[in-house]
């Protein structure tokens, strides 16, 4: 994933939430914590994926911010829409059908994807949220009591069961996992 200064993240020092917000701000908070306590165990998580973010904390705060840069290099596509070019492999009959659609292949694929997203009743977003929460949980809650039961409740979509099994976890870990798992189910894109 591309490192972006505005990507929402959360940093944990052991079981305690250290900082949450744009990656550049979280990186500076992590650097300050490690400068004050080099033995601290700090992990930073991407809010969108639940994956650990590897931070380059060398240098001064200004040098860290400079590594993020002010702007992304401009590429092809529509920058305001965030268009990304990727390879798609299809059979010739699929390409023939796509090229015959109004607006061409790219526009037809976007319409198909949007229709599929609307038509799945939010199930894809719910699955992504569960997987995101699980990645985080596996890293910080894997050894906590009730982890296996909470994981089963998470994948069953049982918010109350999850809360019951995670009740004994440190508050910051429990709250962040719950936010990752269920805050997007209200239709967030």
C-alpha cells in the first residue's frame, strides 16, 4: 500500500493507545515516545486494513514529515477520483462485450463494480471490516483471555458476543477492535 501522510492509523504502546489520526501525526507521536522510552513496544496499525505499518523514524521530526512529502506524484487518470491503473485479465468474449458498452471498457467495469457493491447488502464491507479487526486482534490480543471466542463471535457477526468475550481486555485494545469491526457497517464507503 502507498504510504500517504493522511492515511488514518493508530499506534499502541503495549496495551495503551498512544496516538490516532493521520499517519504523519502518529509517526511523530511514536518518535516522541521512543525518544523518551527506547524500550517501549510500539506498533502502528492502518485503520483501513488492520495491518502493521512500518515507520521510518530516523532523523528529526521535520525529516520524518519530509519523507511523507506534501503531494503524491501525479500519474495518469483522473486525480480527483483517485483512478488507479491495474491489469485485468479477461477472455476475448469479455473484452468484446466490454468494448461494445457505452463509455468503453473502463466505464463499463466501474458500473459493474458499483452495481455489485450496491447489490450485496453491505456483506463485502462487513467481511472487510471483520478481516481488518482480526488482523489487529491477532497482533495485540492474540494472547489475551477470550481471544478465540471473541474471534468466533467476530466472524459470526455477533457484536454482543464479541463484547462479552473481549470484556476483560485492556480498554484501548477492545475499543479499537470494536471500531474496526463494526463502525463501517452503517454504509461507510
